[in-house]
C-alpha cells in the first residue's frame, strides 16, 4: 500500500482469498474490526508504524506466519491473531494489566512470544497454543480462565507476584 495510507477501515480486506503479502509502511491505525479476517492465503505483514489494532484483525489467517509491527503497538484487542498461523511474536511495548483482550493468540502455532510489559494473562490469551515454549512476559500478577490452557511446553513462568487466578 502507498505510504500515504495511514488508516485501514472495518472489514477492508475481509476474506480476500488471494491476498498473500501486505507492506503498509504508512499505516498507523485500524478503524473497525475484522480488517484482514479470514484472509486464508495471507502469509506476511509489514506495518512498522502500526499503533492501533482492532478485534479479530487477523483472525483465521491460517497461513500468516510473519508479522512486523515495529515497536509502536501498545495494546492487543480480542481475537487479534486467533486461529492464525502466527509462529513468533515480538511486542516489546504492549501492556496488559487487566482481563482485557481475550483470546488474542487462541489456537495459534506460536512457539515464541516476547511481551515483557504484560503482567496479566487475559481469558484464553494463549488457549490452545500447544507449541508455545518461549514466553517472555513481566511478573504475572493475574491469570484468567484458560489463559495458558493446552500450553504444555512452557517451562519458565514467574508467578511470584500473582494475586488473582480467575
């Protein structure tokens, strides 16, 4: 997409069956849910200036393996990558301190996720992510229902400051 495009609106690429690659260097904001929902062939996304996402933006993008959002993204939304093929996630500035953004990575083959400022594992956050083994997060203060369900390979999780298990 041309650098002049800074926003992508509701359902813009919903179900675009032949879309494989997106480079959108100017995009900072998604306005409305489902922007790339069900783009079955989408494989990689580069949006290094992206700051704001919406719910289900990449839901069911089964072949989506690589994303580059730079370091501007500060929050997740519900089902952002749910059912996608995302294998690695690097989100150094995303913060979650309460049960917001549910099922963000549900049923993804993600094995590595770097979210050092997250201290609350929201409902279903990594539910069904059976390959997740390398998770870098802050000191967990709260965990909600099914946040790590079926994540049998996680070996290191600091819960020394946990005060709530939902």
